[in-house]
C-alpha cells in the first residue's frame, strides 16, 4: 500500500498550490484531473493522473483534449 500513500501525498501537495492565479487573466485557477498516457519502462502504455491548472484561458483546450 506504499503506492497509495505516495499518491495521497501528491494530492496533498497539489492542494497546496490551489489558489494560484493566472498571470494572463488574473482569475484563480482550478485544477482538473486528467489521465495522461505514459510509456512505461517495460515499453507498455499506461496512464497517470495529472492535475492540470485551468482557467478561462485554457479550459476549452483541457476539456476537449
Ligand atoms: Zn487565465
């Protein structure tokens, strides 16, 4: 269960950056969780959770991707 612990650590760290303000529009950014395809060392494809900061500048791109 070590993996699970490190994941919740990451979530806690991500939580610390909530409230970041976009330098372009000045709005508070919110984080959207996305699954990013990653190539594992074994050569197989996997997915990892990524928190993407979004605001009105890029919300459409993030939601469409
Ligand atoms: Zn913005």
